[in-house]
C-alpha cells in the first residue's frame, strides 16, 4: 500500500453487495489510491467477508471532507440512539 | 521511441496468462507479452502497482513488447485468491499488504523464468510504478542477475520507522549500498509519496555510495502521471518519460 494507512476492525453486521445480502466480518478503513474518482488519495471503506470470496465486500470511496461528515453523522446517530434508550449495550448482531 | 515503427514493419506481439513457479515454488499467474518473430529479446520483469494486477498493467506490458521486450508481469496477489483486481486488492489491503519477501521471491523467480526462455537475450530489467516501483528497487537490490531497474514514483522508498510494518520491515533506501545495477527514477514534483524531499534523500544516498543512476523530475505532474484512466494523467510528461525509459533500456539491455 502506498500510504501504508490502513486499519481493519472485526465486526458483525450485514451488507448488500455482489453476493446479495451477506454477513460481514470486518471493515477496513484506509487512506490510499481510490479505484474510481478524481483523487490521488481517498478514504477507502470496505465492509467484507473474505471467507466467502474476494468479491464479498461493499466498497465506498470518499474524499476527506465527506468522510469526516460521515463520522460526525455516525456519531450523532449513535448518541441519539443511546440517549433514546433504543440501543441497550447488550444488543449485538445476531 | 514511441510511434517510430516503419509502416512496412511486421510489428506484432503475443500475449497470454501463464502459471509459473514463483517464490517458494508456488504456481502463480503471470501476464506474458512477447514480440513475435525470430530473434532473442531483452526481458523485463514488470511489477504491478498497489491497485493490483490490472488491465493497466496488461497494456503496459503490451507496449513494452511492441518495442521489442519480452515481458513477464507476475500476479503478486495470486495467493490471496481471485476476483476482480479491485476486490483482490481490497483483501490484500485488509491484511496489511503483500509481504516484501513474497514480492522479491516472485520477482526473482520471474527473472529465472525469463532467462530460461529461448527468445530471451538474457539481459533483464525490472520496473514498476507506485508500490511496484518500490518493489522493483527492492528486488533489484536483493536479487542478483538483473541488468537495470526503473522506479516510477515508488512511494515508501524512504520511510520513517513508524511507516514500516510487518509486511514492509525495511525501507528500500537502506539497501542502496547493495544495488549493483543502473537505476532510472522518474518522479512528479507534485507527488507526496514520494515527495521531492524524499527523492532528494534517495538521490543523496545513491551519490554517497557512488551508484549509477539517473533521476528525472517533472513539473506539473504528481503521483501516477502515466495513468491515462485517471485525472492524474499528464500526457506530455508521460511521453517524455517513455522516451527516457526506452533510451535507458537501449543503453543497458542491448547486446
């Protein structure tokens, strides 16, 4: 990887991609060369389950400002869910 | 030089995907592009970039073959599985990248494959872009037998300790004293990896050890300025750089 900025976190959830809906096992967040778009570098998000096949992933490429806006909105949604009592800590993906 | 063939010349190439014994004897894929017709040709090990073993690299290999070079471009991600190049690349990235030792071994095996071909002259260069430029330099420094190396904007040749990783444990600049073949380096002055300062550091190290090298730096160009499928493409700088590559090969790969 050219920038060497890449982090992978294990997680549970589901995504819809080439195989249809599938259970994801990890997400990778990188800042590197995008496949599409007009940027030299971009934030690269991959939700994947490579135990299925390399194509079992959902990919998103974002510019930096968009990624920061996403982080803000993700945090805001989590905060609201927790404040509203909709997301008890014990509830995990099944 | 590009576009300098005679209109009555029989310029023709053959391409195929093969499996060859890569590092550790593992059977891995490689894209082969070779000039058609009699004669023996200099070889090129073409090292693909971070975005993977993709269509750009197939076309890159074909251009070199049309100019008389027998090219092998190994799939350095072959052991990670198969799919579209962007999917496989994402999987490789999620695992921290392909290990330098794996790449060096596959490139050394590609050199051996070329030298065993009856239509290869025995003089073989190695070249690549982006991470492939870094890997080409690394392989040329660690594997004996190459005749020349071309590094096209290889990022990470100069790396701080925090930029090293399990897959990339040593910065290629630290192998400079071991480099025994001529080096051509082509860079964009707007690039951030490698930055002009990093290219300066690399050049200073090459001078320190008295190495045979030539660097060319282009204004108005950044990273990946050959990539005609991206907005990074800079046609004038690219064509000038191709001229530099062919002249370099003419000088160092001719019998």
